[in-house]
C-alpha cells in the first residue's frame, strides 16, 4: 500500500478529528521517541491489523506521517531562530487562525525563560503553511 493510501485509509479508520490529533502529536515529537501514546498505539495496531501492514517501529510510523494534512505537502527541514524568555500567549482567535491556515509554518522555535547558548533549532515545516503565514 502506498503512503498516501495508508494516510487516507487511517484517517477514514479513526475519523478526521482523531486523525488530526494523531498527526499533531506525531509531528511535534521526535523520531527518536520509542513509542506512540497509549490510545494512538491501540488505534494504529487495530488499523495495521485490519490492513495487514505488519509490525512497524515508531520511527517507521513517524516517517509515514511527516506531512501537512491541510496542504498535502511533505515536510521540509529548516534551521530557525530560538526565541528565549517569557512570551505572550496567542489569543484564541490567533490560535484558531494559525490552526486553520498555517499549522506547520514553524518559523521560530521557543526556548525556556532563560537564555541558553544554542541560537537555532532544526524544525520540520510545510512550505504552503509558510506562504500562508507570510500573507
């Protein structure tokens, strides 16, 4: 089964809302994590069993879902500036706009309140989200 088919069928299998939540969790985690969250693990195992996908490691599952579901674009890598210090949280409207138009722009990374020596961080981003962010 092609990657795009796996993605589409998995979304149909668990429903769009759960699928978006699944993607958000995976996209914000590292490939080096050793497993999915418990509920995600159960959903994936049921799906993999039904479609005879066999056992997949976390890095294999992680790699399947490194794309923007909104724009259907594979993620790219970039080094972005780390912003340190306390920041103002976005308003509900700002967060809703970001989620609807550019959920994976990832134009900056946020560090802790104190300043560290590291100035940049490697992130995954969607090129279409970045276009929307800038407009």
